């Protein structure tokens, strides 16, 4: 069975639990990062760790004093090493790092043995996260703007990657009653500018320039940053600016970025075609360049996994409970 | 050791944990209630359960279909019965009911054995929750308005008693750097009306009338409702209305309400006296009436516990890990 | 063919047009009222006219000086009389009064012959307006809250019944992509309180009390006012207050009011049942009382028309272009 | 008499009307463009058409499927050709294209013969639109900020050139009670940044740089864009940014841009001089350059027309009802 | 010459000055009250003093410790007594109490002799304050809503009668450019509800009920409170509620209240008649009742003074510099 | 004794007062500037005067017509000359220019001899202003974000350097109850972006770039502008942009700018270290460069003064009341 790093030890995945008296469950008080590998090589791990430590600082968790960034990096690689035997050859390692503030003080004396932060590193086959996404690379997402707005930075800062986010779930539920099977929520912030998806960043393309919301009421995604790098390499201009619905409705192309899938085309907004309504040339260029850079056709990989899911080739038991 | 009800079974308190892949930890997606007993008799349990089911409905958890309100009530009483042996004679039962949406779908097949909602009922000696509060009944709280604002109902409704609330923690941390040891956060909402504390409701008294914020950007507390009842019994008028800082600064008295402590005086606002700066007659009347109604001088009880804590009479081990 | 009153004359319905240079088309600068009859007797016509003149005053159209309220009332009755021959026995007269500011000044000299306000009164069989609504009295509306918010009174006052309202159309279009065939938009205002539908007012029922939004960012509907009257007659309490989504989600019943259909049950909010999800007893009482008061079972009437539409008994030609 | 293109046919200008049952009159649901010629040559027609089609797309009118942009352009030129005989030699063609969604569905069967969009192209002598403006080129506009705010993009997007805009009229009426005869409304948006006039865009000049509001809560005017082009040609810097009243009060110069008059100086703000209170050198340069580019001294032209109006040389009858 | 009470002494009116290093001039940090007499008897002085002490408390000036409310009252009466010789028989005493925080600390050692609060009581003939108002009782005020909004309570609370209020002056200046000579500013708050004038409260009358803004973003005027008392005496209902422009535009009557003039009719809003455009019966009743209660026809008094001003009977010198 | 320029004359500092009937005290209606010298040479006096005249223009004081900018400059230098005898050799001249609108009109005839604006120029030893600041250059400021928000430009523009600013005092008082002795208020604006201190501008340093709030809801400080100049000289990039709390929490360094102290390090935010928590290299570079440019080590100067204060070498009497 897969193992989870838990405060310096490895426990079975089914034992990777958090006490009901932990601040994580009493206040949604947990920060996290999620990374992926390409060909089993972790991507931008350092950037993820930097963001994790920035989140900790903002929320006044003394993560640095418990574990340095280097130690954290080492622990991640150790976790991967421990889990590799439970992974298939064509698997990728999706790492999830959770940090909780630990048991609330009144419970520390009563229930707990461990005081202070909990540091948890889990390794999971990426294929599950991207299950069913294969066809979206061809037909694209239909972005739907729900009534739910993004919570602004001043109230609960989305730049801090944290777990107090029922509102993302509310947005997803609102969109789930929409016609069609490729609907993803696209949130407006309380200024009614485009913010982000519920776990992904959003871009439009207009006249060969990339536009994406200012990094204010959004998570500053690592994939989002990487698209900037790719754009520079390709000689494509990009701009962080305030976007509103009109800009999206009249864009040439649009896409989401996120760690598991990198870049995913958005071909319509509320069932109105964006541009031609087809996956556009810029999205294709970005995917191509990204794939080249990491030496992996990640779209083909996702499609391949999806085929295996559909054919029943991937089933649960062998991966989860073996050993 | 105390036992926790967990999806129909009882587990040791130290085993009352939630998987890192549960929606509760991925999205702060957990609702809860916290109740207390007076003389070991649960207070307003039905009202708490009604609110729990209303929270579930709003968040689209099908709680009703998993467990009816009557069954839940029964489970609470069973939990108390199971735990009573581990409680002292002078203890009160503080019940915490947690409901999580359960494992996210991609993990259900992989990690989980239990699908769907998790229903958890924990029983805990109230004394820990009110530790150190005894003297506040005499000197009162100093309310401090932090920079952090309450998240409004439209973004993440506080009427839904949920666990996505790091912002409460942020408010508490901001206030923690304030001079003195009796500072409690008093939040403004984004309209800059008085909202609530970070886990308690707020009242002022002016010319013998009680005023408390409209039930909009606050939790509609059970203790708050009970103060209305007491007020009716005492022939005291009360009013739910928009309050601003000026109203508090010029009030005659003020107080917080909350399940563990019922009514707690607030004697200053940002170190400026409210009224005389002493605990006022209305607060005393309310505490007296409440005590009479429930047949317990809960203030004396809390002070008694605090004395025992200070004297070392209450220590952790006998209660937590015995058995 | 039906006739339309147009500045003192009657013209064919197909000739009831407005110049492209009229302020109505240049600025959406038109006010209107829509009334209905029960058993061919106009309902609350005076109240509609009062609101029309209030709209005119707010927008600084000198309606009073062109036509007094009494003259307007007379013109309405004359219009009905002229059109009665073209109406079936089981028809009801739906009157639409439009007032435009007339040709913009630069066109008055060039294009127009008529200067100043245009006053237009059209009479139309109500059955067309309520086509397809029959079954909604049984299964109820599914209210959907779109991303589009109501424009607040300070920017373009909805209390003024005017024609600058593309945003209503935007809301309707957003909702049209939602699953199911009984979706109606329910708008939030920019404070995120419940406002109104796109042409109807909204009520909830909780513990036998009626609640409806404060008359601020909504049209103050005549049917809404009439529900207050009925409530008084029935000894039912009602309250105009700020409502938010939580209140609707946890209501016992809900309904829309509007001139053509009077009272229409809302049985779900975003596909989540309101109360039992069935048409509730209060809605039934209100419909019953209204019907009794006007001496017409208007629900049966609407259902009857719908049956005739479905059976092909009602077709267009005989009514529209005869004569 | 002048002819108006109406769904493929030409009708007399006095017959260019819209049914009272058209969505244009029921919802202010009409988009439009207004263009002008210089020396009878249309200016930036393509840009206007692109904006028209963007407006249509945003409002989900299937304009593209009814008429391509090329066909529309052709229809415009045909309309001009048909009308040229009714124009004087010194006239310019002001084209107004209106697109309505057409009759609401319940009326399509009853009243209408035409289903779907109405496409209307009217040609009108520009001189009427700029009547009385001649002297403003010398003394400038007094900008007045009314209480009425611009409706923000999220509620009713001004980037969509539409006819739901009574609020523009409200602003004009508020300003009309102000002392003096050269008052034009200058709207703030709801963030209290400078937005636009009620049909024109606004610029200030400070230290030889042009500043104009960000293209968010305003119409993105074609003349505004053309000023950017001219600025580039002149080597003048320009900036789209958030402006507030302070910036205007302390500007060196200011001006409005609009299709009929191109560039019009604003010499005071609420009767406080802007800069010297005289028409400034930058405004003069822009007007000069624009005139040179189009080969027409449009200021002289407007002044000439105004002289003819004043002298009675231009009268209505010959142009309007001849033929 | 009139004398001013200044920290326990009486100084000449021309010597009643404040150091440029006083907090009053460095921060607008001064609170005040203004009262009047009827027949030389101070009106509601206690209520004014209570408000003054509430203002002091909010701003954390320790007024209570420097001077009790009783001592303040006594000082007021002493000031009147000292000044009475300089007042005419038909004069009324307009008392202005100013409290400043005193010299900023760095200047206390350097410049000042007096440390701490400055308490200043000035007595002035009321006639100057109401000069020119006589005719307004007959023709009424034209209320104009300026672009400037009231500063909300959360930013600078108008319930605290303080001197940081340039924004009132800005509003007055905006309105001063409006046509006519009876224009008074009527401010909206930032929620765009009616707030108050720049020194007066606002009421409307509709169907014989008085409506006035909720006491939130306004000064809670003593005259406003007194109108409530009168209304009770007259059996007239009144209501504190959110009002918007529509409500004013369609009111039957309107009026302002303020200490110098008590009740002043508002007969138009932005030159649109309110009700009949004449002074209405309710305003007359209120003025009559107030006059009866205080035993003085204050309207006649003001008109009489105005007549004397116009006739030159009142001139400056005899009152100001005699002695 | 030091002399103050007062409307063309010099008066004793203790006589530099303003009448209680001046608009400055009735409305907080005063604008001002504060400058300093380095080695007795005034710094950026022209820029200060330009801002003063811009403030006057915005508030519609006709300063220009009373005194030109050149005359004002001359008066400043004259004031310095007159006061130099009362200054020590190691003193610097802190000039404060106040302009008030003068007596309100009703008092002009009665009390006043001077009509119109009051122009006041005071000269004061800078050492008093920076008393106690010496150690802050070593340990830095702890910035605290109070509940009080900055008043936005639309309500009372902070770009106009005026005296209606009790809210600054409120912010200071809120922060004064915070633990520690180096707390300075850092205000958010109502959009919850970082605005400014209560008399100083704020910068952060991140990856060797300077970031400071957009010049919108802040005073556009002269020192702030000068930091831009220095940055250019040093080849350091700077950016005016929207900053939120997250940006500050994760900055490398931070500092305040202000006329008396030029640049002052901010080493923590609400007691959380910014960067290392030490004064950083960029702050040191800026201070060094500034000192070099003005030929004075102003930090050493301030520390020297502070040492003299502590040792009793500086006392009040010799400077203030001599002569």
C-alpha cells in the first residue's frame, strides 16, 4: 500500500488522517501544495515549496522553524522513493503536501501526543486526477460563470493556498446543474472581474496576445507562471490585467491552466463559442512547447490513461491495497 | 478513554480522525454543531440539530437521507451514555457533531471503504473549553475590532455553521498582539456594521433595551435566540438591527453570547470603557435568569473549574487516557 | 384586426410602431404598464396608472400635462371597447400602455409630424402571455440565480417601470442553458440580497409568515401589493425585509407574483427542493383567496387555454388578422 | 424623401419604425453604430462594424448568420448611394445601423410577418447632429459631474453599444439645470473614476501626455482609438488609466471625442478652469492632424453649417419631405 | 464686545482663536455643538450636551474628566449672562461649544502654556445665521443632489459632530453653480440612500406619514428628534428608514430640520416639484406645533429679522464692536 | 521668540492663531504643506508649492489671485531669514504653510477685519518633529493595519493635503493600544489595498524592485517622488501598483517615506518579520544615496538630536520664548 509521510514517519495511506480536534478541521486551517511529475521527474518543486512557505508565513505558522525548505524538498523525494514500487511504469507522481497548525491548544494536553504543526506528504498516481479529461483537449471546456463570486484577497486571500474553500464547492455545484458535461466554473471576483476557476487559472488570447487576470484575487498558479515563461520562449506577448466578461466573450481563444493538466482549452462561455469554438492555434502551440520542454506529450499521456480507464485496464485494487 | 461516535460505531477519541482525502480537508467542507449540558442535561439540542440540517441543506449534503434528525438525536444521547463513565461528577458534556461530505470521488475507489457523508459525534468535558474564562465574568472582555472583516453571507454564509473559517483565526491573531489579556475580536462585516465575535454573538444594552446585529452576516446563535426568550420573560425589549461602532462606544453595557459560557460581559471597546466599565445590571439579570431557568449557577461552575485548574486539581491524564 | 390607441387615434396593431428616431429607441426611454382583466373586468387599473404617472415624474416626462390620469383611464376603456369584437368570449384583455418621450429634438423638425410624448395603448389576449404556464401551477418553478445582478435603484431605478432592461434579457439567457424546462431567473441585487425575477416579484413562506424583499431594488408590483391585501384578509402576517439565499434555501414555500399569472409556486432553488418540493398550502390559500375575490378561477382558466393551445384549438390567424 | 434600409428593402424615412412588440421596445434590446463621412467618404466603417458584431455576440443575437460583415458593409454603401440624391453637396452622411432582436416570440405568430433580427440602416445629414456645436470649438465645454453614475460593465456593459440607457438621459437632465449653456455631463463610474460622457469619451492632457480612462466602464470609442493613432503619428504619448476628479481639476487641457465632432475641447470642470481655461495647444494639434489626415477641416465645416442654420439657409423641408 | 468662554475665562470674541499647532487645526480634531434659544431660553441644551460628550467619548477626548456635563451647562448659562448686555431685545442666543484636543504634544512644551483640551463657548446673535432664510419658509428649498457623497459612518462618523468636513463644503460648492438661489445640497450616502443636508436633516411626507433616513450615515439631529416628539403629540406616524431618490421624487412634501431654523420646507428636487410644489399642510402643522410648544412664532421672527437686514436696520458695528 | 508670517506680517509664534469662526475650524477647511531643510537649505520647495496650489485649486480657494507661487516662495525665504536668529546652528528649518479660506461670510462683517484667505507660514526646528525617531532607523517600524480605513479620493481626496482628517487620528489611536513602542498605522483603502501611513507613504522591496501604492487614495508625497528619482539614479526599478497585505507579508524589505525623516525602515507587519526582520540593504542604499545627494547624513543628524534630547542638552525654553 502507498505510504504517506507524516511528521517524519511513513504511514499507510489509509492511516493518513487528521484529528477532529486539529485546527485543520476546526478552522479549515491547512495549507497545501500539489505537484506533478513528467516522466517521474517533479516539475517546479522549488516554486511550489516557496509558495507553501509564503502561505505559512501569511497564516503565521512557523513552518520554517519546524522544517526548512531544503528538508521539505528532501522529504518529498524520499516519499516518492518509498512509493515508487506501488506505481506503474506509466504513472506520474502527484505529490500533495499538507501543513496543519495541529491540535487546538485545549486538546493538546488531552488528546494529542503530537504538538505543533502536522506535515503530511502524500504521493498519488496522477491518472486519477485527470480521469475523464482526455476528450477536453479536443472539445474544450464550456466555462460557466456562477452566481457565487470569488472571495476577495482582503477577506480570505486566495494567494494563500489553503483549505477554507467551501465556496469553490458551491460554485462547482451551481455549475453542475448546467446542460452538458464539460462545464467548469469560472469565477468573477467581487469587482466582477474574471478571477479564476475553482482550482485553475484562466487565460484568453486576443490578437496573438495572452491575457490573464491580475494576480490579486486569484491563486498565483505555478502553471500560470510557466505559461509566461513559455510565452517568452515563443516570443508571444502576455499581459496581466483586469478582464471582464465582454473580453472573454470576444476573445479568439481561451484556456485554463492547472498542475494536473497543464493547459486545457476553453472553447465556449456559457455555450457561446469563443472564437471559432474550436481548439485554437495558440493553445496548441503552448501545449506543444510545454510538452517539448518537459520531454513528454502529456496530452497523449492523459488520453492514454483515459483509454485504459474506459477499457477497464486500470482498476482500483492493484494500486491501492496491494502489499 | 472517551469514545467518539463515528458512522454508527464508537472509536477511541484518539482514533477520531478524518482522511486527508476527505472533502472536509480538501475544501473545509464540514458542518458542525457544538452543544453543552447543564447538570448533565443537554440544552436546546433540537435547535442545534435543526440548524445542522439547515446547514446540510444549504451545502447540498443529503444528511436527511443518511440519518434523520431523530436518529441523530438518539445517537447523541447514546454517545453521552457511553462517555459518562469517563466524566467527573461535576463535568458537563460538550457535544460536537461533525458532518463531512466524505472522500472526494476519485479517492473513494482508491483509498476509502466508506462512501458518502461522515457523521461524527464527540463528547468532551466542557471545563476545558472555558478554562481561564472565570475572571472574565468579573472584569469583562475588551472587544477589539481587527482589520479583518467578516466574510459576508453572499460569499460564504456564516449562518451555515461550517469549517471554512481561517479568517476567524486571522482575526484572533491580529487581536492577540493587542495589550492586555482579555482581548476578544469583534468583527465588522463588509458594510462595516458590527457582525459577531469569532465564535460568539454580540449584544449591547442601551436605555434598558437589548440590541444585536441583524441575523445576516452572522451565525444565528442558539444562545443568542435564548437571550431573546429570557428577555421576553423578563419584560426586556430587544431589537435586531444594524449597529455600528458609535453605537457600541456609547452603549451602557455589552456582552457576548456563546454555547460554552452563555453570556459574558464586554466592559470595554478598544480599551475605552463601555458604560461604567463595570459589569452592568442587565448582564447580571440575564445571567441570573438563565441560571435560574436551567437550575445551575453556570458562572460559579466555571469559576470552580478554573480554581481547580489553577490548583492542579484538574490534570489531563486521568480523563484522557484512562481505560 | 385589433386596434391600438396611438396619440388619440386607433391604428391597426401591425401599424403600432415607433420611429427609429424616437427617444424610446435611442435611449430605451419608454415607460409602460401592463394590466389584465378577470372576466373582462380590468384589475387595479388605477394603481397601475398611478405607478405610470410616478414613473413619468421620475423621468421628467410631462405626462400629466398631456393627458390626465382620468383621461388615460378613459382611453384604456375605450381601447378595450374597440377591441372586444376581436376577442373571444373566454379571452381576457391584457392592456399595455407605453409612453415614449417622442422624437429626439433634432429629428422633430426633420422627420416627425408629432412632437412630444407618444401615448400608446394596446390590447392583447392574455392567453398568449401565459401560454405554457398551466403546468407550472402544479409542478412549480425552479428558481435559478444567474451571475447577472439586478441594477440597483441608484443607477437605473427598477421602481420606474421602464424599457432599458437588456440586463433582464441577459439574466434570462443565462438561465436558459440550465437543465430542465421550468427555470426562471431570480436576481440578486448588488448587495446580494434577493431582488426579483425578470418581470415578477418573489416571496417566501416561513412558519406561516410571508417574506418578500424590501421595496428598494425591485419593481413595486401591483400583484405584490395585492398579496399583502389578501394576507391581511386571511390573517396572515407578511414582512418586507432583506432576504438572502440561505433564507430561500430553508424556506417552507416560495412563489412569484406577476400580473398575467397572479401567483405562481416556486418549488425548488437551483434544483434543491424548497420545503417539500411540492406546491404548499400557503400558495394554495393565496390562489384560492385571489380567485374568490375576483370571482374567477384564474388557474383553471390558464390551464384551459393551454389545453386549447395544445389541441390546436387556438391558432393564430383567426385572432390576429381577421377583419 | 430619404430612404432607410430595412431588412433588405428601402423604406421612406418616416416609415422606419419598430413594432411596439419588438424586443427593442420591450427590453431596450437594440444594438447600434453611428458613423460619419468626411467629404462623403465613410470613416472607419470596418471598425464600427466589428464593434457592432461584437455587441451582437455579447447579447447573443445571431447577426453573423443573418448577414455577414461584408454584406453589412455593402448594404451601408448601397444605402448611401440611394440617399445621395437627397443630400446637399456640403452634407456628410451620418449612418446609423440598428439591430433589434425582433418581435418577442409570442407576438411573432400573432402580429409579425418578419421573424428574427431587424437590420436597419439610416442615412442622415450630419449637420443636424452637430447643430450649435460650432462655438464649442472656441469656448469649450464645461464638464459637469452629475449625481448619476455610469452603470458598470458587470451590470450592463457600456462596451456593448446598446439602447438601454435611460441613465444617460438622467445624467443629461441633471446637468441641464446647471448655469450656462455649454454644460455636458461627465460621468463617474461606481468606483468614482472618470468614465465618459453620455455618448462621448473623455481625455485629459497633462505635461504633454494624453490620459483617458481604462476601457472598462466605457464605450471603447472609435474616435478614441483614432486619437491614439494620431498621437502615435505626432509622437505624443498616451495612457489608458484610472483618472479621478483631482486629475481633471489639475489637468492642462481636456477634451471629448465622438463620431460627429471628432474632438471637442473641455475648458472647465464645474466652472473651474482647466489649465488656462482656453482651448489648449494639444487639442489644436489633434484637430489639425485629424483634419489633415481626412483631408477636411471638419471644424470649419461644422461652423459653416451652424452659420447656415443661424442664417436660415438650412431649413427642414427641402431635405426631409422632398420627393 | 461679545465675550467668549475660553478654558474658564472670558475673552473678547476677536480673541477667540486657536493655535495653528492645535490638534483642531492639524487634524480637524474638534467637536462642537450649536444651540439656540426661543425667547432667550435655551432649547434642549441637555440633549446637545449629551451628544457633545458622546462625540468626545468616541474620539477619546477625556472631556468628562476636565469638565462634567453639569459644569458645562453652567458655563453655557454664564456665557449667556455675560453676553446678554451685547444682545438686542429681539435677539436669540446661538451658543457654539467647541472642544479641541489641544496642542499636539511636540508643541505643548515649546509653544503652549495650556495643555490638554480647549473648551470654548461662544454666544452669537442667531439672526446672522438665518439671514436671508425668511422667504424660504414661503417658497421652499430646491434640493439638489450633488456628485459628492456623504462620508459613511465607518470612515468618519457623522454622528460625531466634528469639524473634519471639507466634503460638506465641496457639496455646497457643487450646488452653488446650479440655476436659482434656493438650492441646498441633499447628500446621498455611499449606498446611495438619502443621507442629509450639509448641516441639516431631511424628511419627506407621504400619505400623512413622516419618513426620514435611518440614523446611520447622518448626524442624529436634535431638531430631528424633536420633530418625532411633535409628531407623537400630533398623532402623526413617523418612520426612520432607507429612502432613495424615487421616494423623494414622489413624496407629497419634504423638509429640512436644523437648529437655527427648526423646520424649512423643501418644495422641489432638482427643479422638479415635490407634491404640488407648494409648502404643504404637514410642514405647516409641524411649524405651528413647534411654535406653540416654545411659545414663539419663530418663522415670523426670522422674517422680521430679514426685513430689518434688508432695511438696513440691522448693521454690523453696533453689535460686534460696541463696548 | 520665533515669528510666524501671517497675511504679510510677522507675529509671535504664540500669536499665530485662527479664529473659531474661520472656515478652517468650521469645516476643517485648511490646506497646508510641510517642508524641511538639509543644512538649512530648503528641499524641493517648488514641488511643495505646486502641490499647495493644486490643493487650493481643487478646493476652489483662489490662492493664485491672492499670492502667486513666486511670492509665496519669497515669503517662505523671508520667514526663514526672520527666524534664523532663533535657531541653533545644528537646527533645520521645518516650514509649515497653512492656507485657510478665512472667516465664514456671516462672521466677516461681524467679527473680522481680514476678509478672504489666511496665509500663514511657520518655521519650527525640525528636531522636535523627529524626536524619538533615532532608534527607528536601527530597529525599524512595526506596521499595524488598523480597522480604520483610508477615506477614498472620491469622498475626501487625500491628494489634497488638507486638515479634515480626524480619521488619521482614529487610526493612530487604534494602533496605540498595540503591544510595543514602534507601532505605526498602515492604512488600507476601502478596496483593501495598502494606502499609506497617517502622514507618510509606504514602499516594499521585492527581488530588488520597489513597489508603492498607485497614487490614487494617498497623498502623492514629495519624498515618495524623490525616492523614484533616487531609484533611477541607482538603476533600481520601481513600480506604482495595487498592493495587498499578502504582498507586504512576503516582501523582502519595507519602508515609509516622509518629509521629516525621508526614509524609515519598516521591519515587521503586525509583529511578523518582513524579510529578515532587520533593516535591509535597499533601505540602506536609499538612505545613503539621499544623504549623499543632499550633502547631509540626516540619520546621524536625527540620532544626534535624540541624544541631546535624552541628555537634556535640548530643552524648551531657550528656543521658544527667548527674545
